[in-house]
C-alpha cells in the first residue's frame, strides 16, 4: 500500500476502476473503499477486513440527487432527513434498487446511503462514474481508523493506496438511521444527534441495543459483533472510582479528562464531546503501542454526542462498566 495525497487522486481512481481497494478520508473516519457496483471488488472488502458476511456496507454517493439511482425514497420523513442531514456524517437506510449488488447489502433489501461532506471524499466521488462501498478502515473488532499511522499496518497487502487527509475531523462513524413506521430510529448514534433529528422531524427513537449486547435478529447487524476494541483489556469507569481500579504494580493507562492520578500513563481525551470523539480511537491505538496491561477509560454522560461516545466505549470495554452509583 502506498500513501498518496489529494493531488494524486488519479492513482486511486485507476485502482478503483481496476476493481481494487483504496482507503480514503471522510469527515467521520477513514473508509476502505471499492466500486460499489462491482461485486468482485466488494468481496475484496470483506476479505481484507475479515468482516462477517452478514454485516452490510454503506454506499457513498457524490451528492443526494444520485440517491434515486440506487435506492427508493418511500416517504416524507426520509425525504426530510436527506434534505437536512446530507451531505454530512449521516447514513440513511433506504429500500435498495437492483443496481446495487446483493453482497454490498448482505442480501438485505435495504441499503445504507451516505453523502460525505469531506472535501477529498467528495472530490474523489465526483471523478468516478460509480459510488463507493466502504466500511470503516479497520480490521473487524478494532477501533476505526482515523489517521494514516493507525491504519497502514493492517492493510499493507490488500489495499493499493491510502489517501492521506490528516486526522479525521469528527473521529466517530456516521449516525445510522432507519425510518420505521414513519419514525426515524437511530441504529448507530453519531455526530448528528437524537436532538438534532427531533428538531427537524419532531420524534426520534433510538435502538434498544445501543448499550446492551444484541443477539439474533437486529435492525443493524453491526451491533452483533465485538467492535472498537484495542488488543489491551479495557474497562469503562465513572470518574469518582477510577483510582480503585489502578494496580500500581501493573502498566495501567488511564484515558480521561483533568484527572489527577498516579498510573503508568495518563492520556487526556479533551474537554468537550467533540474533543473526545476526535481523540478516542487514536488514543486506544496509542495505548496498544504503549503496551499497557489495562486501559481504564473515564465514562461520559450520554447526552447529545455523549450517546455516540458511550455507545462505542461500552463495546470497546466489552460491556465492562464500573459505575459509581448503580442507580445513577
Ligand atoms: O462514518 C461512517 O459511517 C464510516 C465512513 C467510512 O463512511 N463507515 C462505517 O461503515 O462506519 P461500517 O461498515 O464500519 O459501519 C456500517 C454500519 C454497520 O453497523 C452496519 O451493520 C450498518 O451500518 N448498516 C449498513 N447497511 C445497513 C442496512 N442495509 N441495514 C441496517 N444496517 C446497515
Ligand atoms: Mg466499522
């Protein structure tokens, strides 16, 4: 895999045209992309990522006018969501048209559609005659890739080019929404929050699986699997009791904000939700490189963007959440 810059997009385009894989930046996280209309190229994504064959991919389009080519907009709620939140960090699950190969959606009759707003992603899509199918650029189970250094070793043999766009602006994946019985339902929370959607539509549900383990039939298959986890064991912990879990004979890395503690290493993840979203995946990968025995991550509230952060962290920690007050 070669690292290229924005002014070398033609190389990435040539690869995509040949049915090969590239990695490209978006405003959320990096994507591992292939021609979405070429089922053989799409197969390569599943192989490179070790991705389960029942976890569908998001299709990235250059603009929202293109949606009608690949999917059917069935009601005004879907239409409104598209108008307000696209382009941007927002994925809408729509009824699929036949042009999209069945392996992209893992045989579902729906397809996740996203129009990225990132300048490089947009420029790349504009130059192509097809959309890009892309999951986050990480091996399955690992934290999503938000910068070149974190991704490069995982895909040396399977990907032709990675387009370096620096650190991902947001750092967490898009909000995934499906309209069910005319009500938007958040299957995966993200930068576009429940509150943002309520402001536009009035009502918005969230999946019951954001904080608990899913099994069997779920709306979003991605929720079934281990995810966002570094190699090192992690626990999620309320600020007040972090000290109780620090064993000073072990290499314990603590990730949080403004904590005054003694441990092997302390990383500050920033003050605001935006800071935390931007930094968290990168810090988890750094903790692996620093060869910790345990990572303790300070829990946040679940208000607004906190919902997306905590949804990822609870999985990072394999549901191991130490609470200060069980009733809080
Ligand atoms: O920000 C993002 O969404 C990034 C960038 C690269 O666009 N992509 C991303 O893709 O996070 P991935 O594959 O890591 O996550 C896609 C999520 C999974 O949880 C998957 O199950 C869900 O979207 N999904 C995709 N198509 C779906 C469908 N037809 N029905 C329900 N869920 C779907
Ligand atoms: Mg992913």
